[in-house]
């Protein structure tokens, strides 16, 4: 698992952020679609990446209750 506090890359992958939050990548993608998490699309294939500062903000604000780790909502 990556350490967001020490991470030096400017962008991280969705599965990396999901692991940090105890969520599935599907949930993280859903939060991107809802606008709860900002992402950028990189390269000719529009690969999704999350800016590190946005990832740090998200980790502190991610819901861990009724909208938590893929409870079907």
C-alpha cells in the first residue's frame, strides 16, 4: 500500500487510492462520476489518475458509513 503522506508522484492510480481507503476501485470510480473526487484523464486512452493532493483530501473525507465500501448504493 502506498503512503499518501510520503508519496512523491503527482498522480496515482484508482486502485492505489481504493486500497488506501479500504474501498474497491469501483467505488472510487463511482465517486469520480458523482463529482466527489476529482480526477484527470491522461494520454491517448484517457487513463484515469487522481492528483496526489486530491487523494489526500479524499482519504480524510471518504464516507465510511452507509455509503462506504461497496454496500450496494
